[in-house]
C-alpha cells in the first residue's frame, strides 16, 4: 500500500488527524525506551551512545566530509543558476510571512545553542591547543597564525557548509511537496531516485522513523549542552553549584517554554518567540562590535577566511587522518553529525514556512544569511576573545583548562562593560535559542507522525507534548549522569549517534537533489 493510499484508509470522516503508527510507534518506543534506560541504568545508555559515537565518526568520517562538500556545491549551483527563479508552490503562490519574520524563524529554528556556546570557546580552544587540536597542523599555539587558524576553522565549521546541509534538505522537501505534489515527508524526497515504489510497503516507515530518531537525539543533545552551559554560567557568576538539581530546574523551565510555544502554533508561538530571540541576537552583536576591538575583529575574520580558502580541499576531504582526531573527529565531524541529524526534519520546517518563495529567495534566507550571521557572530565574539587572550586582558585558556570546554564564555562576558546586565541577557538568549529550535522541531516530528496533514495545519497537541517530555528526559539523564565534569561528554555521544542514524538518508537526499534539478524535467 502506498503512503497516499495509507492516508486515505486512515483518514477519518470530517478530516480528523490520524496517527501514522508506522513512524510514531517505533520512534517513540526507541526514544522513550532510551529515556527509561537512562533512568534505570544510565551507564548502559552511556556505553551505547559512546560506542555509537566513536564507531560512526571513525568509520564514516570520509563519507561525512564528501557528502558535506557535495551539498555545498549543489546548493551553490541551484542558487545562482536559472533554477533559482522557480517559485515553490507554482507561479501564482503567495508567501505568508514577510522577509523579517521568515528569516527570524529560519535562523533561530536552526541555531539552537551552538553559536552562543562555541562563539568564544571554540576559537580559544584551537588557539591554546587545549585538547591537542593543533598537534598535526604545524601551527604553533598562542601565535598570530594560531589566532587566524582558530578563526578560519571556526568559520569553516559553522557557516556555509553546514547551512548548505539544512538548505538542501529543506529545498527537496519543499520542491517535492509544493511543486511535485508529493507527501510532506522525508520519504517523498527520495522519489526522484526510486520512483513511487519508495512510498510503498515498509520503506516509508523506516526512512521517516530514522529521521525522527535523529532529530530527537539531536534535540536531546542540544538541550543537554544548553543545560551544562547555563548551569556553568550560574555557578561561575552567581555561585550556585551546578548539578542534577539545577539542571532539573533548567530542563523544566526550558522544556515548558518550548512546549508552550509549540502548542500555541506556528503563528502565535514559534513566529513571535523567533522574532524576539532574533532581536536579542542582533542586540548582542551590536553591543560587542561597539565595545570590542573592531579593527582586530575585521582583520582576524578576513585572515580566517583566507586560511579556510587556502585549505578548502584539505580540510574538506580530511576524514581525520591529516588533521588528527582531536581536531577533525571531535570538532568538524561531530559538527557535521549534529547538522545532519537536524537536516531532514529541519528541512520539513523550512519547507513549511517557505511557501510562495522562489528557490533563490529560499537559499538567501536559509543558506546565505544564516551563514553570514555566523560569520558575524564568530568574528565578533571569537575575535574579541582572541584579542583579549593575546593581550593578556583575560586568560580564557586557563579558564577552560580549569573549568571545562564551555566555561570561557562566562569569564569572557564578566570582563565586558555592564556585565551584570549582559550576562543575564546571554542566559535568556541561550534558553530562547534552544526553545525556538526545539518548538520548530517538535512540531516537525509531530507532523511526520501524522497522516494526511497539510503544511498549514497544526499537528495534535498531545503528540508535541509527548515528544517534548521524552526528549527532555533523555537530555537531563545524559547531562546529569553521563556528562563528565561539565555535563557535555554524554550529550556529544548522543548527538553523533543521531547523525549516524540518518546519515545515509541524507546521502540519498543529496543524490536525489542532483537528479531532480540537473537530470529530470524541472516542474515550475
């Protein structure tokens, strides 16, 4: 039975939504089972995720690197060719959201806690060679070259390549749904490769279940990292020791926030919170560019880009045997696993809010502008941190060595003018950043678990609530009982496991996009 036929059979009179059991039941059993396992025996859960982490990144690093570059190339060609003029939904389709709101939802839906967490920490870790990142590079730690390398590697990990992954997944979902009139699902994006037979039998359930599992694990990882980071900030700034109790309070607060937002719907919840969150981001960037070392920021960002371009193919095709495990596996490949874990379900969310836009506009909002935002963020925050470290204004390297990988942000912020005001704003931004990413993804998960749902319909509230609670429980268990000293080891394992779960689905999406736009007849 095809997915379309399954819809007709399960669609009740009156248009009442029906649960897509082939996706909901196995995905929830695995995620819910993981949550229960973490409560009963967190050591077993930690071992499972750790083994999955090491096996996936060591064994599949070459594939992560190749497919990420392929995504970048395809997205670039599509954006700047005549394909970019195609309108999603047909020539007469009208957009629902203005550019400002659309960009706010696209940006905050995909940022999560990453740029705030690592905007300061990652460049400093490279610069100081804290975990051996520079051992195989020939760059001397603490030098000007190390600063430019640190900036270039951070920009490489956080800008145009990762956002190309999001954009490619979103584009294939949007084009297949709006222009080729296929189902709103991950499976439908593979029909250019396999035809309609991929929507029959057990394949739709398997493919979409893998996508749900990947994003559930990715969200749990992001929430766990957010708990660890906010907890460390509260401890370092206000003296409240972080631990299971503080993490529980934060998990309850953040989960409640994104759950309420998701339940209020796309227009009343996600759209409003995304706009507020984006404004907080803009405020922080303006403050830092005004009070930071502006010339150094501009110089280091430009030099960082030169480092990236000079090493484009070397970095892009290194599975870890050139740059070393500390640099490649624990940073770049880990980042790719996170982005790929998010990509298929993030694609559904990006598609839903992009009706009526041209493909070129879609790419500007979902690829170019978010990448430019990350350039600004790492350039301003990372550049200021590197400048202070080089000039002995504050020793952020020692802070990380003493307090863990996510701790330098708070020491950095404490040395800013008006730190007592800025630090709480950053904490609010962290909470909102995860909440805006989570509410969009919980909505996408619930959508994928529903039969015959339109892009402009809201999925059942109980589904969103159930997924939100399950994800929060796993995140809390991993950060509280499997996170190491700073609560981040366990969630790193969880994140990479999510990426490996959906990696092969993403690979097929990349080939599907190539065939759809460069071989098949274009559907306008």
